């Protein structure tokens, strides 16, 4: 019978801000009210949170831990990745499985990812399925996978396992019939392949040509196409991951205005970093090779506006850490060979707070909505997660809104040899992370143990 009382905090959820105490019993929220008395409870822990904001713990619905591309392995696993998440104020992640061998079953990927996570994850986690090919067996398997709590899957319009438009319609229809949602990496493969070879054939090998091979048109065309395909699939729910361009956003806005079930996610890297990073000296541009690539700066304001206007609903990180040493070894002579991905799970909350709330681009409530409540709703975790309600899991982040810090690789827990946000000054930092009533991180120190995170069997999405 464990009890925790957090006193004197300012509680912030996606719609309100108020002063109250909060009582946690056996990992869930038992009571929220003014002046909860501590007298009648045994095994009582009390935290005085005066001056702090208490918000639902962050939910990062887009990570890639243990990613194996076949030629490169990402450096964070479910232990290091979730420790980093916890220290940054995130209490739930939903990981995107990587591709397996051609022709493999969906269940084989699910089994492998359970193995990766069990005994390692320190925060609660869910999994998104991955579609590599479509046939009758896969369509049948989708039924049991969704029933077992994987109510979202990712479909790629580029990379090695890029799928055709007819497969997209089949997958969208099937997910709709099962009550799930399809996450789509929208980049136009053939345009990109043509441009990559075109630039390389002219002797252009450096990191900036990664961006020049994937101009905004390549995202916008794919976003537009997948929206039209979802429309053909009887308005199937569609979640566009890592949206990076104004051009793509315009298609999403139009679809939403027409009443289509289209949701968009963006990531801190597209809000805060830009194409110029590819021109850094000493091959440092390789650090930013990600897909879609960093964009021309003008896109950033448009994406912030999209968040403010609720056209973009969530902030994921697409955390996919490859060491700079590995990027250098593989990509120095040929941008096409550099592993794609960047870390970000640890800095997401403070970057979004600082650049969003402290710089007055978004409200506090919007911050909670995009970093926690909306991902919980869309991915079938609400109101267990993403909410400060009686009965919800006691997953909290306590933020000091005035604390200043400078992001630097040496203070982060991500298992990678750099951060793309080196030198970013932030105002507003997580000072304590609580998962199911347990303090798991305090002042940038992880305080719990491997394997405490639980697998989350997810419900059907709530379309926001
Ligand atoms: O560059 C990226 N984004 N790597 C991770 C895989 C993906 O496409 O999300
Ligand atoms: Zn992707
Ligand atoms: Zn991704």
C-alpha cells in the first residue's frame, strides 16, 4: 500500500491550470484537491512542489530503439533510450519496429521487439507494427496484432520496403476495418532515387546533397497522394509522421478542412534546425542526415503556426541514434550511404517547453496537448496516460519553468556520441519524472531500475 502526496504544485493539463495537491495510491491518481492531509496514510511519501508545474508525463510516440537497418545498428536500446526519455520528462514511448528479412511475418517482428524491451525498458512502452509487404497472410495477421494492442502500423513510401499505391489502399482499408490507424512516412521514392543518382553522378558527395535529393516537393507529393489514397479507402484514418514542410502541411490543412481523418506529427528537429546545418565544416553536416531532411528555415514558422492552429497534433522525436563516428565512416565519401537518423528523446520536452512556451509560440495547455494528451488519445492510451484524472496512471513530469540550462552531449543519457542540439539554451527544465507513482528521475539523474517499464496493450485510436 504505497501513498504519495505531491503538495503545492501548479497542475497543468491540456485544458486547465490550477493549484492543488495530488494523492497517488498504488501507482494511480486517487485524489486531486486543495490541502490533502497526510495524517491517515501509511508508507507515505510527500513531495513539496511549490513553484513547479506538474503535468502529465511526456509521451513520445515515435522512437526507434534497437534499429537494425541491415548495414547499421542504432546505438540506443530499450534501456539507454528509456533512461534518456525518463531523464527528459517522458514516461511513455511508442517504438516503431524496424524492417526484418524480406517476406517475414508481422508477428516475428512483434516477438523480437518484445524481446528487445523486456527486462530493459524503464518506462511504459507500446509498439507500432511495420508493413513490409502485403499479401493475404499479412492482412490476416493484422487482425490478431491489432487485437493484441498494436493498433497502429507504419507504412513507408520510400526506402527499401517502399510499397505501391494499391498496397497502400489495401492496408488503409484493412486498418480502418480493424479500428486502427496507419502511420505513413510520406516521401516520394522515385523522385528521390532519381535526384540522388543525378547529384552523385555530377560528383556531389557531401551532406547538403541529401537535402537537395529530397526537396519539399518529394514530401508534398507523397502527402497529397497518401491523403487521396486514404480518401479512396473510405476516409481511412491516416497519421503522417515527421512532417517537415509547409508544402506538405498545406495538403494536410486542406484534407482536414474537408473533414478527412488526417492527423499530423512533427518533430523538434524540423521546428528548430534547418538545411544550413548540412554545410557544417569537418563533415559535421552528416550528423543531420535524417529523412525527411532538415528544411529551409522559412518552413519552421509555418510548422509552429500549424501547431498553434491544431493542424499539427503531436510532437514525436523520430529518435534514431547513430554515432557520428559511424555516420562519418559510412557517409564521408557518399551522402547516400550515411545512416539516416538523429537522437532527440531526452531533449524533446525541454526544447518544446523552452522554444514553445517560454518563447510564447504556444500556451502551456497546448504544450501538454501535443507532447502527451494527443499522442495518448491517437494511440489508444487515454485516459490511462496523458491525463491528470482520478484513476489515471500517476505519470508526471515536474517542470521548473524558470530553470535555465544549456543542452550539451556530455549531460545527456542518450547512448550516442553527439547531440544535434549542442549549445541550445533552454528556459524551463524537467526536475522530476514520476512513473506510476515512482520517482524515476530527479535533477537529471535516473533513480530506478532496468525492466520496470510495462508493455502497453493499446486500445483503438480516438480521432481528435
Ligand atoms: O532518418 C530517419 N528518420 N530515420 C528513422 C527512420 C524513419 O524513417 O523514421
Ligand atoms: Zn519515417
Ligand atoms: Zn521514424
